[in-house]
């Protein structure tokens, strides 16, 4: 039996009770036992400042970069702020994106999901996240987008609870696992 895939869950929201964080958790449960999740603490990161991009990195930066390097893939779940990527998430991706050739993000499979109480489900942020990842030479998983509209109606006692979304996400996770397995074979 192959070892479970190691995935790093990143929530684009620092809010206690964030829908994004609840969806990360739901995806971790949906991915078991094929994958085990670690979780990033992007709220601990300083604002990106290129002057701080020197070794030794600030501890929270070093930890995030190590977590990404150790993972087979990332699962990013985010809301949308003012039609775009939340600043805290962009900050985290910027910290992980250097050096441009040889960053922890380079070649990493990334599954993206967005949500919103609105029907648009954060899809505009999703495309900005994807573009940032492409810039960092990561590999956004190519599946039908996981876009969760009316997310507040899909929560039960603080947990994301929507069978149709979970089934849809499971298919996307399977695509991601196949991509990671393919990469393992060529390495
Ligand atoms: C500063 C700010 C900007 C927002 N802009 C958008 C937006 O452009 N599109 C949208 O669908 N929702 C927008 N919202 C609503 C968020 O989708 C909603 O607050 C969501 O619950 C945040 O995600 P979270 O539950 O993961 O924290 C905005 C919320 C805030 C606080």
C-alpha cells in the first residue's frame, strides 16, 4: 500500500469560525485515509518585506516554507475580499514564492476552493489565487473549479456540511492524487 499523500491545508481567513477554515477541515475529512493534513498558520506571518527575506527567516516564515516543502500538495480554501485574493493569503504565497526558481511552491500541486455567502462563491479570488500560483511555478490542479456559493447555508454547528460539494471536491482530490502519483513516478 502506498503511503498517504501529505497535504498542507491553508485557509485564507483568520476569522474565528471562518467558512474557509471549516471547508479545509471538511476536505481533510473527505481526503482520509488517502491523505493526511498538516495546517498552515498564515496569521503568524509578518508582512512581506524583502529586507526580511534573508536567512535565518522569521520563524513563522521558516515554518510555512518547511511545511510547504514537506507536503506533496496544498489545499487552499479562501474567501474573496473586494473581488480579490485576501491580503493575508497573498502575503503567505509571496513568502513561499522566492527564489523564483527553487521556491517551496515550485512544482507543487495545489487544489483551490473558494466560498462566499454570495452566489458567486469567491470565483474572482479563485482566479487571482491561480494566477499567483502560476507566477510562482506551482501547479494549480486542473479540475472544474470548486466554488461554493451561499456557503452560510451549508454550515451546521460550525462545520461545513454539504454532501454535493464534498462529493464534487472528492473528485477533484482524486485528480490531485493522480497528478502527485504521476510526479512521483518521474522524480
Ligand atoms: C473586507 C471584505 C470584503 C469582502 N468582499 C467580498 C467580495 O468581494 N465578494 C464576496 O463574495 N464576498 C465578500 N465579502 C464577504 C465574505 O465573502 C464573507 O465575509 C466571508 O464569510 C468571509 O470568509 P470566511 O468565512 O472564510 O472568513 C467581503 C468581506 C469582507 C470582510
